[in-house]
């Protein structure tokens, strides 16, 4: 197959009195614009510019602040910035293009970068001293030059999640409320913010659903004039069919105290099955007294009529944190560091296989030490066999 690989290196600049120190963080995000799922991509050539880099193969408006923050616009000569190198992918061979682009701000993850119709789109958060703002850039992939941009989005707020779908981009920023911005990218030389939705909380992961819907996974927030406090793991269902008017049509907060999920920062922890109308995530929830109320995996049906309805829950022995879930046929398979468990969608156990061993495990949020499990002895091989 043919496509592109983009390697992004984020440079941070911190000021310490009296000296200025620059730190380069080689956390790499890959974007494969055309590579097949699961395809192995060759490493960059040793003499390429990237050879020394590390690589890794919203309906009801909440009260607005009384005063709008002062405008902030990024300066590529100050603060953090991202340099992107482009490589061509041709049947598994990586070919350096020897062109790069540098933009103000840092990218959050691979979903903050996207190639479509000859343009690379990037969403960044720029920091310098006390100034913070978010930005969107459109880059011509042939010249690696910025041809269009929106800068100074949401002063004082950083990007918590981003997603691009063909000619539209979505970013979520946060300080006290969660603005979901919808951005028209149909003209890369003139991108425009078309819609803004403000709701309590924030989404740290956005996943396109079907029929103009998008799912957000993140945190609900109780906000006042001085501080915002997370108050529970939250699922949101957004209607983004009208780019000018995104809406949060359904939501579900999974805990009365607080909670979190690996799915907030690891998209592979999310199980998505649009055909069956199901989504699954690991979930860890607590009550207001900090007592753990759930440690396992939850599967929900998703609909515009009923929102998120719980279909089943799965917990593993020894309070193991479940990391992954997968639907095969009508059965659900969940994996933790110690176990692989098969269940029906009604939650009935089918089978459990022990797949690992640790000298400790987690129970009720606390580490419990145990004996070190030694691997089974391997019988010696007879000479000549």
C-alpha cells in the first residue's frame, strides 16, 4: 500500500531564572495516511533526520465566566513547538521526503494529527510562561508549508482531546467548562470555527460513532468561580450532524464520587461495535467516601433515544484491573494482567484462562504482595532432537 508516515517531535522551552533551558521531548506520534491496519512499517533509514529520534510503532450551556480571557496568540520563536517530518510509504519501504514543518505548540497524541486530501491537519496547545492557547494548522503535504491556520483558540485552556473526520475537526479544551469546537476544514487555506458547545467537564477521548454522532469519554466536573473538581467518569453522546450547532444529546456519569478509565488515555482500551450498537470500557469507580464501588469492565448499548444503557459488567478475580475487551460473535472477552475471561453479554461466565503471573496484585485499590510465581520447569532436550 502507499501512504505517508509523520513523525512529530515536540520541543519544550522552560524559563528558569536566570538561565533559559530547552528540553526536547522525543515522544513520537505516528500517522499512517493510507497504511493498512496492522501493517508493519519499516524503521526510518539510519541517515534520515529521524534516525536519532525515539519512535512509537457536548446541550445545556453552563454559566460562562464573568470576563473573557485576553486574546493569546502563539509565537513560534517562544514556548513549545512541534516539528513534523514526512516520509513516503511504498509497499513497506520508507522513503524520506526531506521536508519538514514547524508549528507553535505541542500535539496531544496521534488523533491531533490527520492527513486528508493532500493536507496534514494538526491541533496543538501552545505554552509560554503564563500564556496558553490552542491552535489548528493545515499543511500542504507536498511542500510541508502551513497554508491555513486558526490561532489563539480558547486562551488559558489546553486541548484535552482532538479528532478529525474528513473535512471537519473537533477539539475539546478545558479549564472549568468543556468547550467542544467544531471546525470547518473544507478549505484548508481558510479553516473556520463553526460551532462551540460548552458543558461541564471534559472529554479526553472522542470516537466517531455513526449517523453523525460522536462519543466522548472523560470526566464530569463540578465547577465554581475558583476551582473545577472532577466528580465522576462520564460518557457523552454528541450530535455533530450540524457543524454550526454541536449538541450533547445524552450523557451518563458512572460514579457518585469519582472514577476513571484506561480508555481516557488509551484508545485501545475502548471496545466499539457499531453494528451491535455497543461500546465497552474498563471502569474503576468510587463513592464519596473513597470506597471502591467497581473495578472491571462495562458494556453499554448506545442510542439517541435511551443514551447509554448498561448491558453487562465483568470483574476479574483478585480485583485485577481489566485492560482490554473484545467482542467475538455474541461473546465478550476481557483481559487483565492475570486472566483472559470469556462471558456472555448477559454476564454469565463461559471460561477463564490464567495468562500471566505477578508477585503482587491489586485488591480494593491496595497492593497485595504474594509469592513469586516461578515458571514451569522446561524438560531438557535429548541430544540429537
